[in-house]
């Protein structure tokens, strides 16, 4: 897809990022992954992110990112696939090339590795990655890489294939300045952990779509909530938040790293086989999995 085409697709509905499947020895299990992506593709996602944050991008080699992206493309039908990308500039460019070879439809540029950086450094990094690829690029504001409105405006002027902005900081004032300054030049995506908890607030400042982690194992519920948000159906949102998302978040917050681990546990509980998380993440305990099973039953 061209950058303009993927921008339009991303703006058209709910997004998600399949977990990456491993076997018991923590090797890629692409057969199981393909099956999961094929299943998810039947629930109306506007696009899926391969090897994103919930897909344990940080634990994958560049070659594995290419393999995962290729497997997703082979399994997703007409659903576009956005590949994860990141680390330092040279490595991000290498990953971008792997994603292109795997026929990805776009790139999600995650924060650069480890260090903080000034706005000029972030500008130079994002510009170099954008100019190394023909794919549409979405910049992900999070952790040590928070681009400001003026910097993002410069990048939008310099990089025609910069098509999206995803926020994982929760800094609504920064997000609102960006949406005001750049208007429809970019598409805007919510990327907070369990973003449904923040969706109403982000929607109010022009972030009308988001990536849903729980779509991995309760896609119908995720879509029901998204439709309610877009329709301004506060009663339905409150019902789903109360019965599912609020208690889900309490379980998620029991341990650092559980925003990924709990999604894999949910996928396992619906009868799929995502395997364990790779270190340094840890898996839910048996007791916690039973708590999640009870929550799924309660939510219907």
C-alpha cells in the first residue's frame, strides 16, 4: 500500500497488534502465529501491527522481525500489516529494509534505544529512517522518545511518507497541540497500555482510533467498545469498563511487564498457543491465569 493508502486505512477503524508466538524453547512458532493472525483478521481490524510492543519487538532480532512480518502478511488477507521498527538509526534502517522485503504495508517507529535525546536528535533519527524506506511511517511517542509539535511539523514537511502519530505518553496537552498544528496531515493513534481506559479522553482531542491489546483474545468485545466510543455511547462504554477493563487493569498491574504477559495468557485461555514470553518478561502465575479466566467468564 502507498503511504496515503495506509494512512487512510489506519484512520478507518480499530487497530491491534498480535502477540508473537514462541514454542517452549522460546523459538518462533510461525505456524501458530499465522493461525492466530488469520483468525484475528476476521474481526474487522483496520490494520494489524506485526512485531510491535505487545508482539515483543524488543526481544526479536531484525531477521525475526522480518519473518514475523512475512508470516502476518501471508495470513492477514486484506488486512494491512504494519511492521515494528526501532533501536538506533542504522539498525532501524536495517529493520525497515527487512520489513519492505517482507511486503509490510507500513512501519511503526518505536522509541530509539535506551538514551534520552534532544528534539534535534529525534528529528535527525526519524528523518533518516523515513528517508531510507518507501513505506509509510508512524512515529510512536513513548518513554525516552517524545517528539514535540514543532519537531513533528518539521518532519512532516521533510518526509512525505511520515503518515501517522501514535501516543503512548498520555500527555493530552502535547497531543492536542500536535493535532491542532498538523491537522489532517497525519493520522492519530492512541497507544496507551490498555488504551480503552483512555479512549474517551483521546477521542476528545482528535485521536479517533487506537490499538487494542485485548483484541488478541476478545476481539468482539474490543470492537463493541470501539463502536460505542465512536458513537458517543457512554452507557455501553461504562458497562464494559466496569465489567472488564477496570478489573483487567488491576490484574495487569500486579507485575511490571504484565501488559504483554497478560495478553499472551488471554490468548492461551481461548485455546490458542502463543507460548511463553521471552525474558526479561515473566509469565502470569497459575493463580493469576485463573483470575483472568474468571474475568473472561464474567465479561461473557
